[in-house]
C-alpha cells in the first residue's frame, strides 16, 4: 500500500470542507489550519506549516520545517516554503480581517505571531467544521481502519491469553504488549484531540482498572508515578483470581481503532461481575444495531439509558462519582472524534462514520467489566472491525 495519501482524497476533503463552511458560515473568506493531525488530513503530511484555504482561490500549504520532506510525502498541489508567517502574508496578498482558526489547537503565542504578520483581527472557530468533515470516512480511510482493527483483534483475542503469567507486573506486561503490537503493525502511538498522545492506553489488574484517572473515560489506571499516570504500576502484580482489563488503541498509517477486552486469570470472577459484564455486552450489541444512516446520536444515547434498569445504573460508565456522560465516540485520526453517542449530538449519522462503543461498569473489589469495539455505520447497523469476542476470556 502506498504511503502517500491519494490526491483524490485530498481534493475531496477540501471540497467537502468548503461546502461545510458555506453551509455553516455563509460569507466566510479564509480558514487557517495549523494542527498536526488536521494538516495531515488535508495535505497528507504533518510538518510545521500553515494551510490557508481561501473561499475564492486555491488552498496553499506554507511549510516551514521541513519543506523537502513535505514535498516528498505529499501530493498536495501547492506547497510553498516559508521561514515565518511574514512569507505567507507576502505570498497571499490580501488577507481578510476575519480568520477561521482551530481555536482548540492554536496556542496564544502562535496566534499572536500569526496576527502580527497576517494582520487579521477577528478570530472565529473552525474546529466543528473540520471535525464534521473528518467524521465521514472514505473507502480509503476505512481500509486503513480495517487493517488496524485486524491487528487489534489478533493481538487481544489470540495472543494476550498466552502472555498473562502469574507474578508479572502491569508495566512489564504493558511493555510486552506494546512490543508485540508494534511488531504486528501498530504505528507505536495513539493520538487524541488537544495535543494528547499515548503509546497504548489503559492496562489494569484487578481494581487498578477503576483507579481515578485524569481523562474522560469509564475506566482507570494506576500509573507508574504521579508524573507518568500511564501504562500501569510496577508494584501491582498479577495473581490468580484477578480480572485483567486492557483498553488500548491500535493505529495503522494514522488511523486508529479502540478496543477493550477483559480476562479472568486463574479462576472466574464473582458471579455478580459476570452478570454485569453480560449486560454491558448486550448494551453494546443493541447500540451497534442502531448505528444506521439517519440515526441521531443523542437519541441513541437517550434510548439506551432509558432502557437500563435503575439498579444497573449504579457505577455504570465509571465508578463512584467518576462517571462519563457518553456511551461511545467517533474515532479515526484521533481516538476521541465526533460525533459522540451523548446528549447534544443531534446531526444524523452517515454511512462510513466510525464509532467506538464502550458500555462499562465498575465493580467494587473486582475492577471494570464491560466491552469496547469499533464499528462502521452501515445500512444494516454497526459492523465491528475489531472482533467479536464477548470478553471475560478464561485464562486458566
């Protein structure tokens, strides 16, 4: 498979972006893209640069470092060198007073440098428009996500049971898992919005999987140290009777899938945990059947939540008072893309959108039960690309 994003992809993405801007911001004159991942989406490369998209006229990608690499990697038709934003300003000619920017991603210092040379005064957010365009995946993008999903499925469903050994600690196991993932084709990093990155995700033995965490997720992780709240704990070792929870991403050529699988090590977990886990799997399957073009994410959320019995609501989608207010999320170049299966997301789904569905529940003295898989929206409902295991895999 070619490493370069096809020119047809880049052309179509900018075309759809312009159409979205015309719909949401009639009269817009120019947008500026600077975020690494959005730059990759629109240009096929991610150097230090500035993509300027005028309403009238061709988009120009001004590259500071490194132009040579960008030219080698990208089919984008108009790449130009710049040493600073002064060069872009001189090359563009008239810059409108109002500029649409990724306000979630542009630091204040960078904004000030841009305004110094480009001389725009008013800033409007363009994040929602970029996210909406990225939400619907092309066949090219879906092929990369399917490849990521196959790696994900193979490692978690086929390989992990043989990797779990009594006495191994969370960090050592995490390192072994990371090494295997990369050997199998994982890109070595998973990306989130707003500058966040991880190497894998959350790995926990027993109640480590419901430890407090600083990100908006149902589960948790002990972490190696307050300065590195990732990977796991060196002191937490695996013993007979532990529930092992692995919630990790897998990326291939930039595109990612998300999957959570659990394992009963040495002996079964308590019956109540098994029952609650089974209910989570039922919820996942029901949600997946609703992932059809035209469905409304907020309505899916309300329908599922209304059908959950009151007793099950306790510790659902988290543990204690640490509960998230969503049931699934869009995914692609970022793990946490839009739309989200939550209140406030009212635009209809389209075929080719992709979601990670993750109904989970914390169980006292046991850990996190539940499931997560990545699904493509189709007319028949969501199609899993990360496997079909129901979790609670027996490792005896």
